[in-house]
C-alpha cells in the first residue's frame, strides 16, 4: 500500500473512532438516554409480576428497589426536561 493510501486510511479510521467515542459518551450502549434504566425497570417489573402470578413471596427489599428504580427513572427524566428548558 502506498503512503498516501495509508495516510488517508489512518485519517478515516481516526475520524470514525472520534465519532464513536463522542457518541458513546453521550449515549451509553448507543441507546437513547434512559433506555438502560427503562430496561432494568421492565425486567424487575416482569420478575415481580411472574412471582406474584406463581404465588411466590416477593421480598420487601425487592419492592423497595423497584420503587427506587422507578423514582430514579422519572427523576432523571425530570432533570433532563429542566436542563432542556434552561437551554432555551
């Protein structure tokens, strides 16, 4: 490969990596903000519903964690909305 091709390829790869790193910082796992929290809440909600359906006891700690996660999710959304209003 010629030096010119190597130089161009290196610049393209560096540019792509820079874009990916910036995207990864802003959006973890390349998902919109809040998606990871939503997935965690849905999983825990499914666990609680299945446990109750099978007539298993759901520990108080699990319910407390679940309620805290819901508060964390909506609290994060509220904070994001306030930041957007302040920017305008």
